[in-house]
C-alpha cells in the first residue's frame, strides 16, 4: 500500500467507513496480492479439511454425539471463512464479525454439552459424581475467590451450568439483530466507543455475557478432566480456549490499538479499518492451524465409557481371581488355559 509513511495526511485516514473492495485491491502491490492469495488458499484448505472430517464423524461417530462434535469442529473454519470475506470486502466487517461471534456463542454451549455426553449423558454423570462437588472458584469469574464453597453435583446445578452457556447462545443473536437495527438508524457505529453511542454499551453487555458463559465450561472441565483424559479432553479444551483468546481477546486488543492510532493508517485503510484488516489476516492463519490440529485431536472412535457397575465388577473380579503360572502359561482358578 502506497502512502503509508504519509498516511496521517491522507484523506482516508480520517474516513469513518472502510474502503470498497475495489479500492483496496487496486492499492495492493505484488506482495499484498500474493498474501491475499495465500490466505484465501488457507481458508479453502481449512474448509476442505473440515468437510472431510465431518464426513468421517458422520460415518464413524454415534448419532448422539455426531452433531455436537461437528459443530465444535466447524468453529475454526467458520471464523476463517468470515475473516476471509471481511479481508476481501472491508465494509462487511461488522456483519462477518457478528456471524463469527454468533456461531462461536453456540459452540461454547455445544462444548459443555459434549463434556456431559462424553461422560455417558446427564444421568450417568450424576451417578459417577453423586458424592462429589463442583469447584466454582475457577476462571474467568471467580478464580481469585478461593473461599467460595463447593456446590453439590445435582440436576439443579447441571441445569444452571447449561443455562449459563445457553443464555449466551440466545442473547448473542438478539444483540446482533439489535445492533444491525441501530446501525440502519445511524445509532450504532462499530468503531465509535463514545458513551453517547450504542456500541460501547452493547459491547460491555456482551463482555459480561461472555464471561458468564465461559464460567460453566471451566467448572465442568475441572470436574471431568481426569475421567475424560482418555478421550483427549485436555487438548480439546486447550483448542477451545485458544479460539476464545484469539477470536475475542486478540481482536479486542488490536481494535483498541487501532482506535488509539497506535496502528497507523495505510491508505486507503484508516487506522480502525487497518486494525480489522490485520485481525482478519491473523485469524485466517491461526484458524487454519487450529483446523489441522483439531482434525488430529478429534479423529478417533468415540466409544461410551463403561457403566459403573461393569467397571466395579471387573475390578473386583480381577482382584479376587487367583492366577497360577504353569509351564510359562497363566491360568485362572488353578485351571490351565487351552
């Protein structure tokens, strides 16, 4: 992009709206066009990998878990796709960001449901942990409140945990619709965070809802991580947390730097538009890598955990059954194996 050094004097630096896609593409040099091609190819590969993984999940995974796992695996490709659209068409940033945010709000709820499903469902989870208690002094809400009491694991507490994630999946689309309505009336501007604008208040409310939604997932993970270690729940949770950080925290930091003009404008992109442009490019690369890693982590047969009665019975039988070695062969109950 030409004129970056003198961007502060360019008319586009004070523009309130991002440029049209034609203006952006015409301003790109050879390196910029090559970067666009590479990032678009990454997005295409991420979607192809997800489609292949979805076919595998559909064929190999039980129907009770199939849709949940596909939803979770789709998070990174969807964010990469919306970022690619926002990169090519800068004026669509608000809509692409809203789409990615709404989709990931649903994924947060799906991840909680996946952990419950992996424990054998709600009934079996309650039986496995009937004498245990939830540790609620965990992030992102109460990680410093170590004095909080542990909560009994009951149907009621599970209901509140599921409600905590469901509220975000419900209210995020509602707030997106409200933002679009206010935007059409000129009351909502994505980069206007003044107290008189609606964006700052909606963003703060979304921030509170996000923290409330992430808390139940962390509580459940702390409880089941030992039980589900054989199902790779720790790397799955790490990938989920990484998407949260990159899609929310990273984007927020870059947007704040852009609005404070720490990130200089580069005609035809203003500082705010350039911040969104950089966020989209970073997200495409990051979600591409997460898609490839998710394929490795989730590509396995998902068998249900053994019932408690069978596990206890097998453990008792193994403990009580004597084993005798005869001529190098192991026999049980004193009878040689044939």
